[in-house]
C-alpha cells in the first residue's frame, strides 16, 4: 500500500512538472515571437491583462465602402429579380393564356392581355386604368380610413362620350339619379363622393388618354392632357359635354345644390408633355396618384418625367400589384415566374 501511494504521488508530481514546463515554453515563445502569440498564452487565464485589453479596445470601424458595395449588390439582385418578374408579366401572351389572371384583388382582375399593355411603349388598357384607380382608393381607405381622391372607372366617361353620339335632343337630356347611380350613390361606394377633395375621370378619346379632375369645393374642372395643343372640334365638344355633366352631378350629389348655383369653371392645367405617342396612359396613372393642383415643380403641377422614369413607373406599378399581399393569385404568379421566395 505504501508503495502504491508513493507511485501515485510521484505521478501527480510528474504531471505538475510537465504542465509547468509547458507553460514556460509557451511564455518563452511569446517573448521571442509576436505580441499576438503572447496574448494567446495569457488567454489561458480569463483574468489576464490581454483579455482586459481586448475588452477596452474600441471596435474597428466598418469599411463604409465595403458596406455600400454590399448594399449595391443586394439592390442589384433585387432589381434583376423585379425585371425578370416584369418581363414575365408583360411578354406577349400565347393564345391559350390570354385570359390567365395575373392580378386579382378588390374585385378587379387583370389578365395577361391587360398586363401585356404595361410593356415598354404599350398603350395601357381600360382594365389597367380601372384596376389602378380601385387599388389606389382602397389603399387610401385602408391607410386613412376615408377616400379623398375618388377615381371614376373609364366607363363613366364612356357614358359621356356615348351621349355625344346620340341625337341632339337626347344628348342634351339632363341626367337623373338612375342614369349615374352606380357611379355616385353612397350605397354603391361606401362614402359621400361630394366630400372628396378631388374627383378624377380618366378618359380614352380618339385613342388618347387624358383626365378630367373636379374640385367640388371650388367648382373647378381641370383638364389634364399630356398632348394638348390646339383643340379639335370633337375634343372641344367633349370638354363642353363633360363640364355640363359634372354640373349635373353636383346637383345630384349635393341635395342643397341647384342648377343655378353649380356653374363650373373649366381650366386647362399646364402639365408636362409626353415624349412620344404611347405613354399617355402612364401619365394619367401618375395624375391619379399624385396630382392635386398645387404648383410643386417649378411652375407646373406635375414633374417633367424622363422616358426612363416612365419605363420605371410601368415596372414598379405592375410588379407592385403582382406582389401585393391581397393579390389572390400572387403565389401562383411568383412561382410561375420563378420568383417565389426570392423577392423580399
């Protein structure tokens, strides 16, 4: 037993000696070597001066150029994904997919024939204008709890144009509530249209989009036209007919109004001209989105867009509708375009 105890004691002594020699060897190497290795040797003891020095040392500043490059790379990836989605939605539809729905929300639907008109140099369809107006109003209602910018569907101005084609007697017949109930009744809309600050009426006339905007409070009807030069006789007739119909609407919308006190002033707004013959519909979409009659861009009520900005509007609008969380076919379209899970 005594012999066994001595062996164990010697063994423990030998282990301690080996540890001491190993520590001396490391310390000696650190003295002759780099300061980094010295710090590593002291790291054996959590309370060492090396650890305390690291804790007190301020963090290295981030390389701003590297950070910016990372952001650019991420944006570049996102932009390439959006372009891929945009190209998918605006390619020419095959015969068996023309009616395939790409956007479905708030009771409106855009099929591939409609989204094809959102391609560069495309003339946007009636359904695109209708859907855009509906989405804008629903989003304003969801954000602010009310609608201040009412947007008629293109069918409203179709009715005005249709009246122009009737005989003189019928075309001058005053509208009654039954003629326009679907456009103005609170039971149909969910709010009093007369309380809105602005009422937009997008108009397709002679293959060109323009927009009428009524300011009920001031009884002013603005004409927003990105290609207006001298007025043709037919366009002048439409302007006069629209002015008269809006005066009739004011009487129908506001029970306190009479035909004698609703005279409207027609004003041709000074808006920038489009750079080509096919972007008029996009200009109308921008009117619907931001125009309020205020002079905010030098001496105009709208900015003077570059062509590349118009192309960007087409992309951002369409991709925004497709990715909208309330788009009922969102997942199916993103998956078909190879985008599912790739767009944030």
